[in-house]
């Protein structure tokens, strides 16, 4: 289901939809859900792999610090 959500998010471009609903719907928030799911299934390696695919700058503003290096 995450792959389907990621495909939909890519079709919607980089625009975040439903911003007032827990960070919105975007490729970045779909990736955050994937990280969480991998972690909850006790696969920290897969969670780290998913996390490395996510740029901090792509996160909704309230989820990252401006002190995170580029």
C-alpha cells in the first residue's frame, strides 16, 4: 500500500496536500510512514534504508530543524 501511496504522491508533484492534517500528503510524508512501518516490523535496516532516501529539506517545516546540514 505504501508503494501505491508513493506513486500517487509522485503524480501530485511536490505539492503537499492536506497540510493541516498531520503534516499533509506528499512523497516525503509517505516515506516517513514507510520508515515507521519498517521500524514497527522490527526491521531497523530497512527503516534506515528508507530514511536515507529522504531529504530533510523535503519534510514539512515543523518536522525538521534548520540546523540540519545540507
